[in-house]
């Protein structure tokens, strides 16, 4: 019995290790130039917001939705944090979501907003290592909607050197564990969305 238990443990360890190796290989950069109804940015780094703004400048989305924004942060302040990358006209077509507290919450908050706005496609912007879990949650929350992943690559985790950085390796291990938990236990850590996102004069947005 102990021998079988040890063998099962070894198989599980090999599967987990091989899955982690695949997980830490960054996906290719997004080259899809299709226009979507919305650009959705998940908070967690200024580069994500700058990327979302750049996609808007390129005309790849009609509305910029930023999910998981602290309630004390206002639209003007958030856009100023992007520096010169933020054009003045962006104020008229940006929506802030204040009700998400985790990735599942981001998906639920965005799904609620998308349904209310009758939108059918989005480009999802988040860090490349956060994208697998984000896509999983968004596809569960919005089956049938078109979701184009747009991973963001930053200097925080440089692929050739991440093994040499203890902090980066630890973050990747934690994110991998969260992804596995979301994949295997979808009923755990479900979001609670208190209400609709607060809107900043988005075109056609409901009050």
C-alpha cells in the first residue's frame, strides 16, 4: 500500500512540475487586430492601464473598462497615473468598476457590465502570468462572448532571468497554485458583486 501511495505521489509531483514548466512559458504577443466592443483592463500594474489606453488609441475598442479599481480612486486620477499616454478624449469613454476584489470578481463585474451595455466582445488586458486564470474565469462568467486575450509583458518577470529571481519565482508558483485551484475547485472563492460599476460618461452607458 505504501508503495502505491508513494508511486501516486510521484506521478502527481511530476504532473505538477511539468504543468508548472508549461505555465511559466509566456504566450505569444497578441497580433489580433480585430476591433472589440470593449477593452477590459484588470488592475494590478500601471503597464496594464497604459496598454489598454494604447489599444484605445489604435481604435481596437470603443469603451475602456477598468475592473477592480479602489473606490477612493477617481477617473481623472486614474488616467493621470498613465502619464502622457492618456489623451483627454479618453475621459468620455472610460468606465471604472469598483466592486471586484479578486479575479473571479473581475469576471463577474465585467459580465454584469457587458450584459447591461449589450456588448458582445472584449479584449482582456492583464499580466501574461495572470492571463490563464483570468481567461478561465472570464469564459465561465461570459460563455458565448468573444474574448481576445492581450497579455502584458513587463520587466517584473523577464523570462530568461526569472529562475534567478526568488521573488519572481515565488509569485509564479503562487499564481500557478491559484490557477489550479480555480481550475479544479470552481465553487471556491466565488465573487460577490455588490452592484453595478460606477460609470464615467461612457458612450451609451446606462446610469
